[in-house]
C-alpha cells in the first residue's frame, strides 16, 4: 500500500496529453473488465454448467440490476466532476467535502434501494414480460445480487473520488484481486457446492463486499491525496447540492438508457426463451467492446473537469478530439476482430446452437457501427466534466429513449425480426453522437472566444 495513491495521481492540466491520458485510461479499461467479471463470469458458469433457462434468468435480471445501480453511478460521476474541478482550481477542502458527502449519501441511498429492489423484484420482472418459466430463478438471482448494492455503491463512490485526482491504478488493483476471487467463488458455489444461479449471485455479493472493504482501506491510507476519514463521513448540504446538480442528471441519464433497454427487453421477451438467452449472450460479448468505451468516457470527464477548473479550455478541446479519434479507431478494430471469429467468441458464453445463431444475427447488425459509440460517450463525458449535465441528459432522452422506443415500436410492428430490433441501436447512437458533437463545438467555441477576449482585455488594461 506504500505511497500508492500519491505516486499514481495524475495532473492533467499541463504538459503532454497522450502519455498521461493513456496512463490513466489503461487501468480504467482493466478496472471495467474486472468489474464486469462479476456478472460475466456468472453467465459463463451458468451458460456452460446449467441450461438456457438459467442463462435467461441471469440475463433477465441484468437490466433491473443496471437500472437499480444507475442512479448512484451517476452520483459518483457528480462526485468525480465536483472533485476534479476543485482539484484543478486548487481547492482541496471542497474536494474533501465532496468525497465524504457522496460516501454518506451513497451508503444511505444504497440501503434504501436494496430493500425496495428485493421487495418488488418479482413484480418488476413480470412488468418486463419475463417468461414464467424463467421468473423463479430470475427472482432468486436478483434478490441475492441486490444484497451487494450498498457495497457496490460504496466502492464506486470511492473509486470515483480516486479518479478525480488522477489515480486509476488503485481501483484497478482492487478489482484484479476481487475479480480473481469472484471466479474462485463462482467455481466453489457452482461445482463444489452446486447452488445454481443462487450460487453465482452469492459469489458476486461476497466479491463486491471485498472490493468495498479494500477501497476504504486504500482511501484511508496516509498516502492518499484526498484521504477518507470515517469521522468526516456526513452530508454537507451545499456540497451535496453541487454533486446532485451534476450527478442526478447523469444518474437519470443512465436510468433512461436502461429504461430504453428495458423496452428492448420487453420486445425481446415476446420472441421467447431462445431470443432472451440470445440477447443476454450478445450483451456479454458486447461488453468486451463497451467497457473500453466507458474507460474513455471516465477519462474524458476527469480530464475536462480538471482543465475546466484550471481554465484550460483549449486543452479540453484538443484532449477530447484526441480521445474521440483513438476511441473510435480502437473500437472499430475490436469489433472487427470479433466479427472475424464470431462463432468461436459467442460459444464461450453459450453452447446452445439456436441461441448462438440468434446472437450472431444481432452482432452482425450492431458491431459494424460500434465505432460511433465512443464519439457520444467521450464527448458527452467532456461536457459533463465541464458541468453541462442537464443538456447532456436532454440529448440522451431525445435519442436513446424517445427515438429508440419509437423505432422499437415501428420496427417490431413492421418487420418483427431480431435483426430489426438490433438495428435500433446504431441508429440512436448516431443521433446522440451528432447532437453531442454539435453541442461540444458550440460550447467550446464560446469558451475559447471568451477566454481570448479576457486575455485581450487584460493586455489592454496592462498597456
């Protein structure tokens, strides 16, 4: 633990951009992959050791789980933005208050959401049109998984605080440890003590608790740049207000996207058990492409936040465009590699030939256009880092919710094929990406013009 947090914090407000950005992004990608192992490894064990009904149960529950954690993931974004702007401006005290307030709010809210989710799980699954055959196992999986919600939120609040001052390696190391532990726990509860879907949910719950414990230990270390003090964990009203002004729109944005995915799930469930398992399998493969995008988005938010606090607007423009280009190129290559060996990759997660066949239909529609996704996430992340959370949410509502639901209805009624449902994704990605890019250009042009005007005014006063 010696000097880990302090040595690995990255100041993004000056000097070369490419090296520090990659040093920050690579651990984020690793963190995302290992965090995703919690649910993906569940699916690997279930898909290979059980049957497609159990796989569909895990898949049916994933949307509800995402929706449940979405709000607090957004609040952790708000924490990261407030802290990164404060750090960029040199205001350490405001950064400390932001971290402790978000941890207090996250723990309290996590316990409430956990209780509500466990109580209403069967009703929500029925609303989602979950097949009756799948419902019992899906309910068991979700209820056990939701026990990990408070610890999941605690870890994300603390890791978000670490990212705000440029430390992405400590969260990565924590998740490496916990990801490996989760694989071992899955094997134990699936093979040694065969508990079915309940076993994989228990393994995930224990692993999430371990990640939260390690995060607290590292955050309390003397070497941490912004140190967590258990006695200071309380809600500061003004600080929490600033966090929520950014975090709530970001959280609602996640929920809105999830809601649109719920609608996709609703239409998918109408195609039967095989289609439900196929989309669940597709989502697991998709995560190998999606997770690097989230790393670029998180890096963009931190980068823009620090530089916005420091008044470095031109640097925000250059850094965001750089990440857009690298992100789109990387995702184009990753998607292309998977499409070169599609059957091999998809059979890692599911052995049922019918399920794999339907999953491939989805992939060949969406993967060729996945390079669009980094454009909307990186640009949107930069805008959130500068505090434009509400406008970002409006763009997401318009494209990823309203337009997506409209297209789902039209395509389902007109074509009623799995491919037509899958085509909704790239269409709405493109719409959101165009809106975000246009907004970013307008905002940055205004900021740079005002910055230039201030500089000329100062020069005039000096003369």
